[in-house]
């Protein structure tokens, strides 16, 4: 009899735990849906974004003349946190090794960078008016830790406020047609096809070096959507196919959004990001806990981007 009572008590305790979890998850989903509008409203309030003063951005170097297997290239894509949403500070333009390069994916009219050309990776790395991005300190950290003969290149094609669907060629046209004006304007920098631009730049980059990985930071717009990992998988696998890459040789590094502890508005999505290795075996998650964020609760501060970039590098080095 006592054993029956013990089992019953344990069952009730387990049920209370399960019910509590279900209630908490439902509350989180409701919170996520409530906060979905934060991303769009941020851009509605900030239709003209300029995190860069336009100075010292060129970083002119001699263009590669032949293929170098020690030139390791990384593709970066996503929304505003990968695009670069923090003001570039003086320290971010100092001490940049010539072993760390960026390929411009658009023309930089004020500073003279030309699409498809390599430059020393002086920020901004995405577009002329963008700011600091995790790619900045990812590259810096990689060149610090790799042998002298290895150099690092990044190509960044990101669109603030976009869904992952913008990078899915089967969905992009329809998605963009229904998007707000500010998002369409950002996309025009890539002729309305950011995925095609990224692939075109990547193919050009393969003439000079080896693509070693893909960095993604996206999710605020798709916060809480449980099919997001499968949608990312479609994009990742198409990239591999279009560029003739093997998954085991080109991992996908996925950065977490601002955490709950750091007052992020979209922290629920991190539980979905955590499942990425189950959907894509070659995916690796980059933790964001402790990376400081802005008051808007969507974006990281400059220090947050520096730390997050270092963590991308650490995850890449450990794989």
C-alpha cells in the first residue's frame, strides 16, 4: 500500500512538473508573438541607419593573383546583428592584421570599396552605413590563433529585419514583395537578391581561397517559430550545393540572440537555436550569455559584438 502511495505521489509530482513546463512554454510563445512587432517597429522608427562615419574604411591591398589553400574564407549572413548595429569605436579600427580581409559585396560609394574586391577588414564589413558585427572579431581572433601562413577572409551579406525566408530562393521573391519599404530598400543594395549576391561573391572568392565555414546570426524576426531550423537547413544545403561544398568540411555556426538574462526580447528563440545540431549535424551553436545588449533589447552593444565574435572563433576552432 505504501509503495502505491509513493508511486502516486511521484506521479503527481511529475505531472505538476510537466504542467508547469507546458504553462511556461505557452507563456514564452505568447511573449514571443507579442514581441514580434518589436523588430519591424525598430526599423520604422529608424529608416535611415548610419552607424559608420565613413572614415578609414577602404583598407586597400593587392588583389590575390592565384589560389591559396591557406586563405580560409567564411560566409556571413543573417539580419541586423550580423549586418552590424553598433557604432564603430576607435579601437575597432586599430591593430587589424593584413591577414584578415573582407570582400565587399556592394560598392562603398564614399570610401571607394568595389564589389567583388578584397580589402583589409577595416569595419564596416557589410555595407557602408552599417556598424560593428560579430564577423569583425571572429576574423581578428582567428588570425591571432592560426599559424602565420593562414589568412582569413569574410564576405557579409545581411539584411536588417529580414526573415530567413529572404535567403530561400524558393520564397524570397514572394516574401520581399510583401515586405515593408525599409526592408525592400535594404535589399536593393543586392539587386533584390541577397542570396544570389552572396553566392556570386563566394564563387569569386573560391578563385582565391577555400570556404571553411558559414556564420549565421538571424532569428529576431522569426522568433519562436519552431520550423525555423528546417528552413535554415534548406538555405544551408542549397549554399553547399551551389558552391560545391561538403557539409563536414564547411560547418554552420549559429549565434544565439540576446539572452533572457541579458534582457533580450527574443530570448525564446535560443531554445530553438539549441536544436540546430539535431537538424543539421554540422551546425554549431555560439552562446550569447553575458554579451551585453542595447536598450532596444534586440541588438548587442559594440562590446557585445566583440565578445560574440570571439565566441564564433572559439566554436570554429573547437569543432
